[in-house]
């Protein structure tokens, strides 16, 4: 639409018969002689010369088209036609933010006027934001009774949750379907940030000292800093590309899933159980450092809460918009540290899913039999502690005795066999059937993913148009799912009451 207007420009009637607007600078004499002047004084002088006497002029009642007046906005707000300091410094402007419905009304006309008067384009970039509709995609109107009052939402949930919600829904090319439930969900997310601060404060982890990244040794801390690095780079990339909804998604995923649900839950255990002051102090410094970065990165989206915590609670001297944007951290780390924590968290998640599938009560501690070779590679004493507390297990490194009378269930994780022993007789009575149920769920998941990717790879348009990297990724995933399906089938086929593969 924009380029159509630019390339096929046509004459444009700039007068409108409406009450409001800039009245046309046109005056009429008694014989309808037209005088076009900057103001009435100049028009009177010209008419006096023309008629050789002073006469009464009538000004045109039509006004300038709204968009003609609006088109002058980038230059007139900076003092044009005078060569002001503001005009010299700020023009051309950087970014115009507007709705898609006025691209040809406003954006194209600003371009026309600015180029005509200044020989320069008025802005470098245009961000086209979506329109806000109700939760069903209907345009809000009083007659429909579906208007959502932002002030009411702010009174109920706060300004930051509403701001975060709007940003999270601002996907390019889509209208925003706003609902109170979405704002409520983001209010809960903001509350989670508050609770993270309270946890750090309770454990004396709110430190304003600089962290020496190179001295960080613990696997869990190396893991969170590596993820923090990826988080900084990803959010910055999203913001630079004006993908604000993706930036919010990254903030939500890292803060809730990685920092709160994984890291804080892990360090809760370590701070309580470890007796080594050097390690506990390292945890406190790293957890505080990461939390400070979270506040800085999320500040554009939740400015009030982030400033409240950073300045008033954490006693920092500068407000966040005065602080430097966090840079990606350059540090050397062992890949094994990342692998160990990723392995541990994945194993915990697997065990929790099994517990849920078998309906094992959370209070029951399960014996988890682990291969000794695997232990020496991936399970240190700290990671063993984390797995045991988070998965409600007790790890045993003994070899499985096939003649055991205990009830147990076997599962595969990262090409390794694990055995869970049950003490609860009620649960173990139909253990075999539950094993099948759990494995069948895994099999269905693999089959659905295989079907989905195969359909994509059979699409000629996808193969021809998608970047080679994306196509290769899908092929790799397909191979991975086929291997996973094969392992589950082997386990199902070889499952018996006591001897499972």
C-alpha cells in the first residue's frame, strides 16, 4: 500500500467541509476575487492594493484535510520552517510507531510533505503495530458493550501487567485480542519476580558487588550464566527487530522456567545442605547478579516493578533507564558443566512425569538405580543432592539383581537405563500395566512428531523456500524421533513382569 502511494502519486484534494481543523488561508473579496496569504493582515494589504480601497474580506470556511495537517507533524513539532536546534538535531526522526490502518492516510503523506519541503525522508523506520480488539477478535464499541477500560485493568492488576500483556500479544501482522485473563496471567508473572526477590533477600543474596565471572566454578552457576548469556543476546535481537512479543516470550521463558523453576529450586537445596561457605557465597553472588540482569532486561516492559525492586528494595543509586544495557558476557566454561545440569534437570523432569503417570504420591521417596559409569560422568555429589530432593528419590549405584522380589519399573533416558523401585504395595500391584501405559504415551508422542515433520518435508514449497539450515534441522529431528520410537518399541516388546529389557 505504501509503495503504491509513493510510486503512483496523484493530485490530492486537501480541503474538507468539517468544523474542526486548520482553516484554509484563503480570503474572498466582494467579487469573489481570491487572496491566498499566510494571514489576514497580509490578505488585507493585498486586497487594498487590488481594490484601491479598504474592503471587508471573507475567509474560506473549509479546513485543511486532517491528514494534510498531520503530515507536517515530523517537521512542525521541531520548529520548522525555522532552522531550530531541535530541527537540526532530531530531524530526520528515528522510528515512527503507528497502526496499519493509516499507512496511506498518514505515513505516505508525511513522506510526501517532508521530502517536498526538506528533501529528506522524515523517519528511518516505521513500526506498524496491531489494533486492539476484544478476546473474540471483535472491534471494541460502546454499542456492543465490549470495551475494556485500561484504567480499570490497571486499578485491578497494575500498569506493568497490562503493559506486558499488550507487548506479549503484539505479534506482527495480527490484531491484539485482549482479555482480562491474559492480564491476570502476567500479573502472576510479575508476582513471581517479586517472590524471587524475597527469596534472595531472605538468604542474604542481594549483593551489589561486581561478580568475577572467571572465578565461577559450580556447575549450576556456570549453567545459569550460560543461559543468561543466551537470554541477553536473544532479547536484544528481538528488540532491534521490533519483535516485542518475542522479546516478552524470551523474558517469560528465562525468568519463569529457567531462573525461577530450575535455578532457584536447585539453589534452595544447595544453600540449605552445603556446608562449604565458598560455594554458598558463590551461589549468592551469581543468583543476585542474574536477578539484576533480569530486572534490566525486563525494564522496558515492566518499568514500575523493576525500578521499585532495583532502586527502593535493592538500594541501587541509579534508576534502570540510567543504567547501561547488559552486554553479552565473555567467559570460558566447561561444556561438561552445562551437560551435567541439563542431564540432571531432564532426568528430574522424566521422573516427575513417571510419578504423575503412575500416580505416585509426592511424599513417597523412590529408590532410583543408576549405572556407576554414568554416575562418574554426569552425577557429582551436588547433582546427586539436587536430583534426590527435586525428584523425591534416593539414588543407588548398585547393579540390578534380576532375581529381586521388589517391584520396579524401567525407563530410558539419554540412551541410559534407569530403574525405579516402589515401596508402596498399592501402586505396585498393577505396575506392569502402568509401565505399558506410560510407554504407550511416549510412543504416541514420537509418532505424532514423526508424522508432523514428514508432512513438512514432503511439502515441495517448504523444501524449495526454507533455508537449508531449517530443512537440515527438521531432518535431524526426524532421525532423532525415529530412534526414540525404536527404543520405546524395544522396551514395550521386551517388557515382562520382572525382566524388562
